[in-house]
């Protein structure tokens, strides 16, 4: 029969996430929906449901469709006008007999903008559509980033709670051993009390973690447009992947693919066309009118009239419109430059944060957690043989708990940083062919 301290060692080792996960991997869902009955909560399913149900994304999509209906009218001719009238008798549409000046008639008029105006108007409307499409993409990316952040917060709280519960079981077992040692005269009553106090303290921490998990669950449900209290299964395992080692590469991708910067660029192009249109307003438009008249005892008359507008007030009208459009163009350019500068700063911040978290995860999995496990094993054996008091054993248990919890905190923050980089660079996978070491580094589950 195994001795009690050996059983505690096994429980302590099982406190590492790997012992709980090996041989118990939950089968994947079919990916069609996120169900409370599913055995694992997959990130791609959560993102898909959030995007499908997002009111903001739906609103932006309908805004695109609305703007698409502006293109054809912008390129169309102005509506023609029809006028009817008479002269002579006061009775409507009557002709005064034996009076050659009396008539009734109809006039049809059409305005023809100066060549090129309608084409530019259509191009401006098209640029508005493209800017709205960029805004739609920006909304989807921001939502995806928010969903991933909420998902990994939920992941962290789940893992922290699991780790705390396993360590609570270890402490409870240690308290039972201390009680048995006390009854056998091999330990003091304070040893028993210390172990029991630590169990109570850990219970307090578990209550806090449960509250945090509930808050994270509510946030994740809100992203999926569900009721906050809707149940969710545990998350799937998160594996850290490598990020490109070149910050310049990320700068280039962000400058090219950032959705907000793309929208700003479309606005620049739109305002440049607006300047062209404002300049064309100095060119006169052509008006054409056809008139048909009936007269008493006289042949019917046909008439054709041509007219142009004269921009004699261009200094206070057209030139002011040109200046306004030019200022808007400059403003759009400055907005884009500011956005690109902010993008570079954010990319750098997230890249450096991810790199630091990557190093910390490697430190935890390759050094800190294995060393903490060995320290716990050694102290447990020493306590069982009466070489040390119970306090070092308790400290090693709580320290190992902190190490494992910190590892999951770093892993969650690492994944969130990657999600923010993906948002800015427009990429889905941050794996670099030259950075396989980080992608393959062992996690506590594997250790």
C-alpha cells in the first residue's frame, strides 16, 4: 500500500495542468455553433457567432448597401422639366379667337452638365462605398479582437480556477496527513491549524476566481448577443505560436492592411475627386428646351432654346467650394498620417509585450514550474520524515499555484496581444517559418 506522503506527491504533481489534461482531451464540436452542451468552447465558433449576430456589423453592412444606391443617381442626368401654359383667355388652356398672340403650349427642358461632371460625381459616390466597406472591415476586425480578448480572459479564469481547485485538494490532503501525524505524536497541533488556515485562504481565492469567471462568461456571452448568464463549456486548450521576429515586417503589413487606414485612404481619394468636381463647376452647364404652341386660326409653332449658366459670381461661390474641397483633402491626409503613426505605435507595443510574455512563458515551462514541482516534492518528503516543519511545504504548494496561474496569465495576455496585432496587420496567422522554437515550446500541460 502506498504511503500517505507518496499519495500527496501524486496529488501535487497532478496540480500541474498536464496531469489533468493527458488522456482526457475532449472531442471537438462540429464547428456549426457554440452550444452549452458542447464539451469544449472553440474560439473560431465564438468569433463566427459574434460576427453573425453583431448589430454594429449588420448596421455597417446596410450602410454599404445604402451608399451603393447613390452611385447610379450621381451619374444620371438631372430630371427633365415639363411646363404647360396659355395666354389670352382667363379660362385654363383656352385660346382667344382671332388673336394671333393667344396660345396654349407645352415646354420640355433638360439640363446637361458640363462633360465629365457626372462621371466625377459617380466616382465620388463609389469612393463613399469603398470607404464604407473599409469601415465595415474595421468593425469586423475590432469585434474579432474584442471577442478574442474576452475568450482568453475566460480561458485564464477557467485555468486559474482549475489550478486553484487542484491545489486545494493537495492542501486538504496535507491537512489530513498533518492530523494523522499529530495523532501519532509526530507533528504539532499548529501544523494542523496552519494547513487548515491555508485551505480556508485558498477557498477565499477560489470564490474570487469564480466571480471573475462569471464576469468573463457574461462578457463573452454579450459578444455573442446572448443572455449574460447563459452557460458556456470550458475553452479549448491554447497553444502559444510564434510571431514574426521582424518588427519592420509588421509595420509594412499594418501600413498596407489596417482597415481604418484604408478607409482614410479612400476618403483622401474621394476628397481629391471632390476638388476636381469643384473645379469643374467653373464650367457652364447646357440647358435645352423644346416648346410647342397652338394658336387660334394660326399654324402650330415649335421652338428650341439653348441656355448656359454664367459663373459670374465664381469668386464667392465656385472658388470657395474649391477651397473647401482642398482643405478637406488636406484634412483627410493628416487623418491618415495620424492613424498610420498610431498603428505603428500600437504594433510596436503589442509586439514587445508579446515577446516579453513569450520569454516569460518559456521561463515558466522550462524552469520555474519544474523547479517548483521538485521543491514541493523534496519538502513533502522531508516533512514526512520529520526533517522540516509544515510551513515550507505549504509555501511550496502556494508558490507552485502562483507559478502556474502566472503562466496562464502570460499565455492569455500573449494571445490577446497577437489578436491585436492581427487586427492591425490584417493577418490571421502570426506564425513565422523562421521562428519554430517558440511555436514548439512545451506548456505546463506537456510537462
